C-alpha cells in the first residue's frame, strides 16, 4: 500500500486504535490522503520465553498483548486507560506512558522493530537483543514519531517476570508536596515494588463520583488530594501487605482487601478522563521535584488571569507527568490564553508541554516556542531524509 501511495504521491495517515488525544491519527483535510488502519495486522508472531520477548504486529490491541504475556506467565507492563482499544503501533508511535512508573514508557519496552519506509521498502529490525552497539539505534527514530517517518508493522517487546503478589492503596494527602515526599519515602522503604503512583485531586474525584452513580469515596471524609498506589512483588500477598501497611503507617489510607476492591479503586482513577470532558486539557511534565511548585505557580497564575477557574489535576507522579485540565467549559473559548499561562509555568520549570500524548495537530504550533531552533532544524533534517516527499502523516508534529 505504501509503495503504491509513494508512486501516486498520495499521503498516508497511519491509524491504530484512534485513541490518541492530539489529532495525530486523523487526516487534516488539507490534501489528498488515505487513512491506513493497522487493526488487521494483529498477530502475536512469536514468544521467546527464555529471552523474555514477544514479537507482535502493530495492530495488536494493547490489552491482547498484556493477556498473551499473562497466559505465558509473564508481564507486559505498559498500561493505560485506553488499553482495550489502543494498539501497539499507536503506543510505540506516541511513546505512550501510562501508569506503570516502574517499567518506563513504551520506548523502554522495545528491543526491535519492523517498519515500512515512506518509499515502500521494509526495514526488518526485529532483533531481540538487549545489547547491540552497532551504530545508530534506528528504531528510536520511529518511537514517538507519530507516523511521520514510516509505518511500524511489528515490534519485539520486552516481557518481565509476573509479580505473584500485589497491593493497592488509596492514600489521603494534604498537598501535592506530600505526595512527592511520600513517593520518596516509599521508594526508600519498599524499593522498586512501587509499580504505580497516581495523584488525584479532589475536583477529579468529585467529577468521577458525579459521573459514576454507583461509585463512592473510598475514604468517606473528603481530602484535598489522594494517591492511588500499586505495589507488586514476587513473594506472598501477606508479606507484601504487611510491608506496605508498615510503610504507610501514620497516613490515612485504604489498602484493598480483595481483587474486586482493588479494581474498584482503579476504576475511580481510570474514569477521570471521561468524567471531565469539556475543559482545556494539558499533558505536561516537570522534574518530579518541581511538581508541587508547578501546581502552586500555575493555580495562582490562572486564578489571577481568569475570573473563575476549576482545576482538574491528576497524573503519574513518578514520571513528573500531570494531566492539568482547566474548566469551566466556558474557558474552552479562551484556550490560547489558558495555554499561555500553563506553558509559561512549564517553561520556567524546565518541563515539557507534551509528556506522553505527542504533538499531533493540536500542539504542532505550540512546540515552536518550546524547542530551540537547532532542535527543530534537526527534526526537519530527519523528516526530509526519510520522507523527502512529505507523504507520511502530513501536518503532524512539524
Ligand atoms: C481514556 C484515555 C486514556 C488515555 N490514557 C493515556 C495514558 O495514560 N498515557 C498515554 O500515553 N496515553 C494515553 N491516552 C492516549 C492514547 O491512548 C495513546 O496515545 C495511545 O498510545 C494511542 O494508541 P492508538 O493505537 O489509539 O493510536 P492512534 O490514536 O490511532 O494514533 C496515534 C498516533 O500514532 C500514529 N500511528 C498509529 N499506528 C501507527 C503505526 N502502526 N505506525 C506508525 N504510526 C502509527 C498515528 O498516525 C498517530 O499519529 C489515553 C487516551 C484515552 C482515550
């Protein structure tokens, strides 16, 4: 298909699960282009359990890859609320993040890759190697490229030992600063057993409680902030629960007593995106040590700039990544002014305006003010070298 499009000068928009939040998988309408849907390339090609790898096609739904790993007694750790629809090709092309802080982003799960280049040639880089210093690491070019450099058709993914015990805690906090401190304390007490550490503001929880009639606040009394933390270990559940209860001593917290209770806590966190739809959304990152300062600085700047604001803040504390969404709905009409306040704070603290969702169409222009001219020039050099005719996903990223 790509060779045919190259011959005809037809642009191509690769599309996975179409769950991306920045318009990357949607045609701009500016020129003649086709949508290339990858959903039928959905085979798990092979599992190599002694190498702890799976070779999967780009159209595999993320949840299906997780399930295949589980069936083989392993863990594929990438996890996000859209996992029932998003596809591996989309995950790699956006370098998706998600909730599993311990294992890193999608980029860190990839050992090898197969890519169709914009002229239709196929690069087979499906190597399952953990060490390979033979020149430029070409797969990195396509990770996070949002379909602008080629079409990912398959990848070799890392698998991990499956934890035999897990614990899920919902923890009350007075401030984001306390959350950052608690993460540091927990790391020193339980090490890399922390697999997720998700900050949830009261506004987010209230939106979820209004959206899900059968849901309830796990702590009963309201708290300004909470954290949903998940822990995994290879020992017994009793040992893990004992350690976590000890580490959380002095904190008001609920430790899930069953898988069902753990799922109901996760449901609260995963329902946040759909519970607060009509507002100005941000996906920012700052160094973890600056999270509290970012929230404080930006909250105050927004309250000065606009007469009424409602801030829905949640995110992945271990990655310094916040979804910082601003209502009420009327502010959507002033999106550019709202963005300016948020992006100024991000820049002041050395952060990024797109931590995990990419640039797509939505942030293509905004990035000009964040990246240096040299960085933008290098990005254009790569784009021109690989896609001189500009056929791959035009109007996105650059
Ligand atoms: C409820 C909800 C929660 C979310 N939570 C998170 C989260 O926690 N973390 C996070 O990172 N994201 C999150 N997202 C965003 C989204 O799910 C991710 O960006 C995901 O990785 C996109 O995968 P997809 O298959 O849907 O890709 P699509 O939306 O189809 O495409 C995304 C981009 O990748 C390109 N692309 C797709 N497939 C290929 C391919 N095979 N080759 C080359 N380019 C390709 C597209 O052209 C587009 O630019 C969330 C979205 C929703 C709706």
